[in-house]
C-alpha cells in the first residue's frame, strides 16, 4: 500500500530512530519550520539507550547516565530551557576499586595520595619520572602501545587494560588507537594530574566535579525534547516495524513499514537515519553491494546486560556510582539511581543497577534474572559490600548495541559502509549507532543539530557543510 503522506508544500523528512539523535533532529527541524518531520521508532517509547523507566517506584536508566557540562552551549541551553528547574546540578560522588581499596572517582589529589596502594603509587611516580627515558613501542600503533607510551605500565596494566578487556571483550593489543583518542582524555600522567588538580577547591569552575541530571531521570531529556518537537509539529510513530528502504539506484525514495493490511510506503524527500548502520544497510532494497554487505557482517557492536537489584532499604551506599576496572569483578560499574536524582522517596526501597558488558554468545546472556541476581550479590560481597537487607527482586534489560567495537579492522569496514551510504542521494546518517561513534548524549544531540543545519528549504543536504561537521564530530571525546 502506498501512502503519500505530504499534504503541505514542505519537503517530507523521515527520521529513523527516536533516541537522543533522532529526537533532537526532529526538534531542530520542527523549530526551524523548514520541513514536515516524521520519526519512525521500533520501540514503543523514545529515548533509545538514554531513556528511563520505573522499577518499584524508582526511576532507572540504562546504566549510569550523566549529562556532562562540557556539552556545546547550544545543546546545553536547549536542555536547560526544556527542563527548567528539573535539571539538577549534582556533585560527582563515586568510588573506584583498585588493588582492594576504594578511591574517590573522579580522582581527588589528597584522597588518591592517601588511598592508592603504596606500591601502585610508587610505580606510577616511577613511570612518570622515567617517561622521557622510556623506549617507545615499535611496530603498529594500537590502543595498547599508545597507553604504554603515554602512561607507562602501572596505570595501563592495572587500570585501563583490564577495564577495556571487560568492556569490549577483546585484548587491548587488538583494539584500535581510535579507542584511546575517543575514550581516554588522560593519555599522559600530566593530563591526569591536571584533571585531579582541577578538583582542588578554587581550581576549577562552578561545574568542575559536577554533572547535570534531570529530576525525573535521564530520560526526561528525551521526553522533554519529544514533547517540544510534537508541539512544534513533528510526528512520532512508535512501534514501527520497518521492513525495507526503497531505493532507485543511488536515490533513496521511501521507507516501508509493516501495517495491518500489508506494508505501507512512506515516501521521503530526505531520510535521516540514526539506527545502527548495520541495520540500515540490511534494510536496503535492492541490497547493498557485496563489499558493503561483507563489511556490515564484520563490524561489531558490544552488548550489555543491565541488572536491577531491588533492595528493601532506604539507601545502600551514599555513592552515586562504583567503578570496577579489575577483571575479578565481571561488572564494569554499579549505580544507585536514587543518589542521582537526590530523592529519599520512595522510602524503604532502593535499586542498584549493575552494568555487565557481554555479547549474546556469552554465558550470562541467557541466564535467568534470579541467577544473575545471585551472582550480583556475590560480586558485591567479594568487594566488601555484602547485601545484608532483603532482596525483593532482580530485573534485567539487555542492550544489543551498547558500544561500537573499535577492533583493528573496524576503520576499514566502517569506511566501506560509510562511503557507500554517503554516496546515496536522499539519505543522511548520524548518531552514535549511525556513525559507529563512541559518543555521549550531548554529542548525539550536537550531530542532530548539525544535520538539521545542513538541510535546505527543499529538503536537500549541503554536502560540503556536512563534511565539515563530520570533521568536528571526529574530535568528540567521551566523558565518563
Ligand atoms: C551503559 C551506558 C552508559 C552511558 N552513559 C552515558 C552518560 O553518562 N552520559 C551520556 O551523555 N551518554 C551516556 N551514554 C551514551 C548515550 O546513551 C548515547 O550517546 C545516546 O543514547 C546515543 O543516542 P542515539 O540517538 O545516537 O542512539 P540510541 O540511543 O541508541 O538510539 C537509537 C534508536 O534507534 C532505534 N532503532 C534501532 N533499530 C531500529 C529500527 N530497525 N527501526 C526503528 N528504530 C530503530 C532504537 O530503538 C533507539 O531508540 C551511555 C551509554 C551506555 C550504553
């Protein structure tokens, strides 16, 4: 069935995916009034990995989510104006587990000095003093060589290497340099020390050591922006099952969606895709060239299970998050949502959210919630945080696309896919999943604003302008 859904004279823009990137582009386009926008989302709700939901009266996110004050001013100002007083500025108050000790995270100079295991502290000092004499790694540069050369063996081997092995499931020497560039802001001891010094009173600015967090959960950012976009005229179709993307040679023409009486054609002047680039390629009709299909098979996303342990107590600890870089603890981080939105309500219950990086072929993936809950309690006991209160339940959520995997071949595979997609007329791809970018929410929103800026009144893309934006996006560095 064919639906020509445009009754106005404006170009029709279809957006695939209603995570932060898809929602933000709909908001920006609706605000500009340049086009009619329709967002097509597979899930019954918006927000993607940055959404929130309720468990036993407690607002939960898909793992620890903070809105970082380093966001572009345009992005930050919009989020502030949409959320108003609901956007809280909260102090970061986490702990990291190293060598059997807890150290404040983000690192603070005095705390680190007193709490870091002595041997670790001396080796770190040695690495730092001997850096000028250290022989640079020979052979091809990888994540591992960049960290050895920049930081020395102590912090690389004790902190970063186990942490990335846990997060990505592969050894650091099989990870690309790009991961160090995107993920690690402190690639030298002096940069780490500089960050620590900014934590001293009077050394930073009013947001140093703080983060923004909405009173009703991180998902309030997406919910608020969706409501504003709808008010401005954008439309959202949730639970949309996209069956194919019709193209005629190099021109993308329409999106087909499953309907009650057969597939329905949604004609499009410009398709803006924020869904995983692999999904996008696989939906193409006629199919993509063989080389693109092979690159699509080879490129990988890392999955994650989120475990939500419901405990019958007001608060488990005073900390927002606990970080576990060492391989002896399978989870990478644990957060307590009530401590993010600073509420004592509801009384007598709290939730602990653990992030367990894992792929569908790993043993954790098919375990029952009950079994995973028992493991979770065991991991906490092992790090000296035994659960001594009643456990009401353990719930789980599984993310298939938590992190893009920057292995040594990813760049070649990504470029093959990206170049083909860039050559298609009537299609623009962005967002964390679309550009295989290890980005924060404020980056996804910034990409969306860039995309909206590149669309002219006829619904066409200024490709030179987009190329310049892409160079800017490549400089994004992830905040933790
Ligand atoms: C564990 C974890 C912690 C994080 N912590 C932070 C943090 O502290 N701060 C921060 O700023 N960022 C954080 N992030 C990153 C943040 O979640 C992402 O940057 C953000 O969600 C990216 O937005 P996006 O719209 O590009 O992608 P997504 O949020 O992934 O949205 C993509 C959307 O596309 C939809 N989709 C997929 N396939 C289809 C299909 N076939 N048809 C239609 N729709 C489809 C999905 O359902 C989803 O809604 C974290 C991410 C993870 C995994």
